[in-house]
């Protein structure tokens, strides 16, 4: 089976394009923190990828890095080509927000691209893990964010919470809200040194944030659709795969697999993208799809469940790493309790993503 035929027969959740591993920061939890090759997808590889995606489906494309704005011309090439090929699409760019200017903001606004900045809260919290941040460039960061918000671009940050920062998570969240953010994804750091104590403190603080959000809406008397805490990861999702394109052109079925050593990641590569072709790794793909079908056999799952399923597959291949396995189990319990906590409200407030699709008419 060729790539195009396969992709037309299986639901695709998102196409994550990690277009480069080049970055102007050195975050200690980055997927590419061990950057060696300084790789960036070529225009030929981008053409090959977009050429095999089904044109009769919504193209939900997330461009990330590294820092994608470090290779801005390549990013524009990707978005321009995708815009010409897909009549229905959702475009998102993830960025650390240091390299924005008026021209980039205008392009993103004109193309109806959503922005997802990585911002963990106040300066001291960001400096703990986003290495390279100073007072000066942090102020530039916040200034660029204000410019993007004021332009009317849809901007939804991810606030990663590490075990050591759990007690600051409420202050960090309110800091983001005060700076004009909504739909903040408060996400526990994956494969961080989670303990039962840190997990319990996260859940107490997260519950307080949910209660604050509900009270805030009550004060407004009528909910205007504004979501303060993003809950999309806890929304039920059906059977399907991700396409997670690495800067070297190798494709994984979920983003969590990027967190594992290269020798583990290689075992989950389902597709390889060259300058003029895409090739399936059929043996890997068949084995993965069988496990995926079994996972979804009971019906819908959440995206957090889907990510944990993929992480568990990788964990099963790790040898002699009991500490990491224990940390993952605590993390898994934490995300399961987040899902349970959010379920009573998530279905009432989820945004219909189809409203963001250029070319989509009606609901």
C-alpha cells in the first residue's frame, strides 16, 4: 500500500510538522534538546508530505520546532503550499515568541493561523527550564505577545508545569490571564520526576483553578464562550493517528514518542519523507495499527489517553529504567485524574474547531 492510499483510509488527527531543530533557546525539556544535526525539512520534503495528504479531508496542520521562526522562509513555503492545496484547513504555529515582527504578524493574521506560545508563567518560572531567558528578552517576549493579541490573532498558550513549580502554578496561570490569555492549556511536564506528593499538589491547585473559572463565569452572568483553561486534551476523540514529522523526515504516530531516546523513536517510525517520495514502513505500521484498533475498541478516548497509550508502548521497550517507569505511572495517574475532574464541564464548553477552518461552510 502506498502512502497516499493508506492516509486516505485512516483518520488523521493532526499533522505535526517539527520543521526544524534549530532554536534560539535551550529548554531542558525540549524534544530536540540534544540537537546535533541542525536539521530543517527541505522544500522537496514539504512537497512530498503535502502531496500524500488526502485533499478531501480537513488539513489540521501544526508547525513547530525548535523555533520555526528561525527558518521563516521555509515556514511560509509550507503554509502557502498547504493553503493552495486544501480548501478546508486549520493552521497553527508554535513559537517561543522572540522573533516576531510586524511582517510576520500580518502574514499570520492574513492566513488565519493560530499561535501557540510556550509560556510557563512568570520570569522566574520560565528561567527554571527555558534556558537562555533573561529579563531583557523576556520583556521582548511579552511585548510580542501583546502585539499578537492586539492584532486579533487566535493565541492559545501552553503552560507546562514541572513538579518543582507546582506550588506556583496558580500564580503563573493568573499572570497569563492578566496578560490577556484565554484557553491556557495547563499541562504537567511529560516524563518529569513526578512523585505522588507532587501529583496530589498539582490536582489540588488545578481544582482551585477550575473553581475560579466557574465563579468567574457566574460573575459575568452569561457565558460568552470564553474559556480560561483549555481542556481539549480531555475531550473525547475517536480512532485515528497523528502524523508527527521530525526535522529528518521520519514520521511518528504521536508527539509523546519524541520524548524518548532515538533508538526507541526509530522503532515507531511509520513513514519516511524524501525529496520526491514518501515511503511507508509497512511492518511497523501494521503492528501499530493493530494495537491502536484494540485501544479504541471500547469507543472514544481522550487525547490524553491516546498520548499515554503511545508513551506506554515506548516505555515497554525501555530496559533497566525503573525510575523513569515509576515517574510515568505517576504522570499517567495524574492525567487520568485531570480527565475525571474536567469531564463534568468539558462537553459544555468545548469550541467547535470547525469554525476555524478556512473554506468550511456551515456546521
